[in-house]
């Protein structure tokens, strides 16, 4: 099994994902939508390293697309994004722009989507479509990173991504009490640590945004993926 417990691999062999997120948080502390987040991330990545080519919504087959493909002389990286929000209305302190974030109530589906992204990236890397990949979740919903308040089992128990969970790995089954939905389970070949990092702090309830990243590599290329040394703490 691939273990990820050292320095994070680079985007297209050239740029650290923490560097992108840190610079991005300095100019875009909040986003209107997932597409807005994707575009801004790609823009900042290109500013940091102009040699990296970027493509959004790249078709992989008749039914699948990858959110962002980054490639250059040193590698080819696929990136999947999730922007899971709770209700927040306020103003960007940098631009004066008004924002009204919608409420994504189904946190179980948010967790599921993140795990599904990791599994898809593992498939892309194993097929040689990318040198590595990143699944990135950005959220202002503390229910994602806070440990469960009770020990009650839920259908997304295996998919939880809260702080304190050591990693995501192996067979992740969707359901409870032996009643599982086979179409919603995923088997991860890698082992992915759960480390949330601060992104921005805005005024009002649900004004704190944090991010989580999982680094994916082909099964034949063990890599490490601990971002703790590069963790960004906004001032």
C-alpha cells in the first residue's frame, strides 16, 4: 500500500499545492462557487509557474472529466476540487465584493464526493493519464472537520474526514448494520492522512474557511504527502 507521510509531491513536478493555496488565500479569501474556486486556483498556479500548462474540464472518456489538468516538462497532474459551503453572507475585505454562500446541508454527500474524487484520481494515475493527482476540499462547514458529537453510526461512517481520523484507506463501505450500498463503496489503494489547514477567516457565523488535500500517485510509485510543515495559518 502507498503511504503518504512525508513531503507532499508537486503539481506538474514544479509547484507545491500549499504555496498555491497560501497565495490564493491572500487574493481570494472566498469564492462564489466551485467553478470560481477552480478558475482562481488555476490562475494563481500559472502566475507562480508560467511553464505549467493548465486546462479546465478535460475529458477523460465518454462520461468522465477531470476538473484541472496541469502539465509541463516535469510532470502531469490531475486536480479535483470540492467547495462545500454553509450559509454565509458578507463582503470580501480585499475587493468589497458581496458574497452569498449557499447551504449544502448533506455533509455525508460532501464526504462521499471527496472520497470519490480520490478514487477517480487513483484510476487516472494507474492508467498513466497523470503522473500524480490532488483531491482538494475547501469548506466553511465545521461539521466536516469536527469529530462526531456522538458515537452513533451513520451511513457515511467510513467516509468521515474529520480531524483526529488517522487516514483514509482500503475498502470504504457506505451504509450501516451490514446493509451496504455496493455502488457507493470505494476501495482506495493509497493511505491518505486527514490534515485540515486554515484558509481564511471572515466576519460572521461560518466565516472560517479551511482546506484538506489528498495526494494521489500511481500504485508503482510510492510518494509521501504530509503538508504539516507547510501549513498556512492566516493572520
